[in-house]
């Protein structure tokens, strides 16, 4: 087991790890864009209600709050997209650290306060990407 860890540490900073980080960031982007669509546009529709386990009445009452939450998810996705597009590596790194930290904290908070699956679906990919990014 120690040998595997040492072998992994040897990969830090390699092109392989950079690809893994990028794939994780793209996953986080896709997750947040989908969350934005669900919360802003599909909240009161059958798919949105089923996804979040809401009655028609509860969805109608909470649709403004959900849309606001969706907007924040969109901002997180946009920040990570920007981090992949900026040509300056230092700026890209800073943006990635900031937005991955935001997503990680949101996932942790959501997992503790709302549903543990949020920690795994939202938080964990961002936490892994952030950890790898900070180790490179």
C-alpha cells in the first residue's frame, strides 16, 4: 500500500494528473449547469419535482428560492469554465482554487444540513480536484 502511495505521489504534477484535474473540473461544471437548469427552469415541472421529492404545491411555493440557488450554481460553473479558458496559468490556478473551494464548502454544507448525497455528488469531485491541484 505504501508503494502505491509513493507511486501516486510521483505522478503529482505529471500530465496524467493534470488531465484528471481537468476531467474532475469538467464534471463539476456539468453537475452545476444541470443543477442550475433543474432549479431555475424545471423546479415545478415533473422532472424537477421528482428529482427533489417535491409536491406540486411545495415546488410552487419554493420556486423563487430554487431559482436563486440555481443562479448561484450557474455562477460556480461559469467561474470554473473561465478557469479553463484563461491563458495565464497563474490566473487559471487561482480561479480553480477559489471556485473548487467554494464548491467543496457548498457540498460539505449541503451534505451536513440537507442530504448526504450532496457531499458525494457535489463536494467530493471538487475536493479531490482541489487536493490534486494544490499538490501540483
